[in-house]
C-alpha cells in the first residue's frame, strides 16, 4: 500500500476474477446444470464478462432471438465501454472541454439514471470515478502500484457527479471540469439486461431469464411453471458456494461484492468498488450487497452504492428508499451476518442452500 507521505509503494498482487461469476456460478448451482429440453438457452461473451438468456418454449425462434440479443449487447458495448477507444463514452472522456457534447438517447438515459442514484445515495454511487478507477488499477490499464494519497487528492478534484450537467434536449452533456471522466461499469451491464429484456418483450416473450455479468432479470416462470431460482454466493474469495437461493418472478436482481476483484499490497487488500467521498476502495464490513428492483440498471447501481455506504448508512438508505436489499456483513471473527430490508423480506421467501 502506498506510504501516504512519500508516495512510495510496493508491487501489487492482483486478483481479477470479477464478482460477475458469483451469481452465474450460483445460478448453475441452483438451476439444473443441463439446459432444460423445453427452453432455449443462449450464452456467450460480452463486455469482458458473459451473458446467458433462457426462454422456455422458444426454440423455434432461436436465430431471431439470438440476433436481437447480440444486437442489444453490441449496442451497449459500442456506446458505453471504457475498454474501446471508439465508444461514445470514450469519446466523451476524451472531450476535455466544458462545451456541451451531443450523445445518444441511450447513453443520456443511463447518465440520467446514474445521477438519480448518486443523488439518492449522497454520492456513494458516482460514475465520474473513472480517473480513480484507473489509478487504483481496476480499469482497462493495469497499474503497478496503488496511488499515493497526494495523487488521490489531485484526482478527487476531477470527480463529482454534480460536475456532469445533462441536457435532455439534443440530448447533450456538459462537464464543468473538462478533465471529468466517466466509468459506467457499475450500471451499464444492468442497462444491457433491461435492453435485452425489452427486445424479448417486443418479440412477444413474457417468460425469460436474462443475465449479463451477474446482473439478472427474471420474467414469468421457468418451463415447469416454478419461479426462477437465483443463488447469492457466499462471499468467500477462496471458494464458491451458495449463501441464499432467491425465487424470482418479474423482477431484476444485482449483486455487488468486493471479495473477487481485489488487489493486495503489503498485506492489505482493497476491492474494486471505490468510495467517491474518499477516493479510496471501500473499507467497511459489508462484503456483498444484493438489490431487487424492476430495473436491472437501477439494481446494479444501488447494489454498488450499498457496498460503499456500509452497514449503518446502507441499512438507513434501504429503509428510507424502501429498497429490497440483502447485505452480507463480515464480523471481526470472519463470521457472516445478514441484513434483509423489510421490502426484501416481504418479497422474498428465500431458501437456505
Ligand atoms: P460492480 O461491482 O457492479 O461495479 C464496480 C465497478 O464500477 C468497478 O470496477 C469500477 O469500474 C466502477 N466503480 C467503482 N466504484 C464505483 C462507485 N462508487 N460508483 C460507480 N462506479 C464505481 N472488462 C474487461 O475486462 N474487458 C472489456 O472489454 C470490458 N468491456 C466492458 C464494456 C462495458 C460496456 C462495461 C459496462 C464494462 C466492461 N468491462 C470490461 C468491465 C466488466 O464488465 C465489469 O464491469 C467489471 O469487471 C466490474 O464488474 P462488477 O459487476 O464487478 O462491477
């Protein structure tokens, strides 16, 4: 870890198995490993992670459904990836000016949703953390060492969600600090899930499961008429087991955790979710946050915000905003306790694994 005064820092151990497979592995653990004969199963790679779409009784439309899913995912990647120089977000990040820049309606919708969650969470969710994400080595480029406290202070001046001004006319966006850079990794996968789901709805499907990088949306029921069953994984960086099985119909679920994608230096471990208020990786006892919401995009962003807020502020937000949230909290003795918000309890009879 960098010595705050000198900025000296040591080599880093990097662990980058993202949390995205947490829910995927858990789903495999819960759902039958063999695809159901009465359902169409599509899967593949997207946005540095994987996707999976399951549709009971849709085998005959496989080609049309596959094309619609691919088109939606490729659209989000082309607009919102910070891993592609030609994406709209990369173009916005290179636009070092306070002049307005025209953007697509899709990107404007995601930025507007992000600003809403930033406002509701007191800035715990903040897409302008881009420069900090890169400095801590969780962006497209690896870094050899954590940033010094002085570097973090400097970068903090170039972040802050209120420095991004949206204009629905056009639509356009303006930066009050030209060097502002955005990172949509904590919301755009959820948006991709919603976009795929809307494509399937337009094609007349009302029963499906869509999963992109751990963000999930379940509509209707499985082929046998039972609810979809999604596992929330036990937060254990050394292994994979299911903590809770959630039975879902007609809702989305997102989980954010800091025990899969982390870095270590001088015996200290820090995860890929940053606290925009400090410029540093979260340092609280919440190791996994799960949110249920009709929108996978909102669930995605809120799960990240709850991880940043930690137990006390996270529980207060979940109750104030009436969120359906499950927080897994690690004790000093490495025991695991959970907090289920009233709305989560009302919506979810969960099953122990
Ligand atoms: P979450 O836990 O949901 O969010 C954490 C991520 O959000 C962090 O990694 C950081 O980027 C950002 N973040 C951290 N703190 C905050 C905060 N407080 N508020 C807001 N955001 C925060 N990865 C690749 O390796 N290769 C690719 O080609 C690639 N392409 C991508 C294209 C798109 C369109 C997107 C959205 C992501 C892409 N990624 C790619 C990144 C990858 O898919 C995941 O987004 C990343 O690994 C984090 O996933 P997660 O679910 O663990 O993140």
